[in-house]
């Protein structure tokens, strides 16, 4: 006869994964926030200062906040990259920043800084997740 199945026990990895997802959400919202909650304060401060500076500098240089326009793939991808920085993107939109000055000499540089800040924050979010689940050493 076959053995009766043992009841499923909550896997410790499930709670770790849930915690990692929560930390990743915090890291997305606030650059460096996930690392701060992990106790990696120097990295958290570095990420916060550098990414926020890049984003603000990009907006100050005449960068534009791109709309989520699916009909134009490159505009949509730029908007997706900008939203990867989380709350700074929302704050800029609410504050009326990021109108973009197309005739400014620094317009493209500003766009580049804004987009790259978001993409770098996406890497920081992935790093937070890896550290939180133990895939990457502290």
C-alpha cells in the first residue's frame, strides 16, 4: 500500500520570498530603501544620493517625463524606464516638472539622465531581491 501523504508544511523559502518581494517594492519606491531595510546603510545612502541626483539633474537639464503611450514603442519604453525610479517619478509628475524643453541644448542629455536613473534603480531593485533571498552575499 502506498504511504499517506504528509500534510504540506509552510516552506521557509516562501516567507523569505515574500519578504524579498516587499523589500524589492520598497527599493523600487525609494532608491536605496531596500538596502537600508537590509542594514546595508552605506550602499543605501549611495544609491539614494546618486540616483536621486541623476534624476533631478536630468529634469533640471530640460529632460522630459514621457507619457505611457503604447502606440509609440520608444516613448513607452522611455516612460517605463522613468517609472522604474518610483516615487521621484511620481513626485516630479505631481510637481509639474519634466515638461521638457526640446530647443534646449541639454534636452537629450536631460532625457538620458532621467531614463538611466530609472534603469539603474531597476538594477538596484534586483540586487535587493538577490540579497534578501540569500543568492548574493551581504
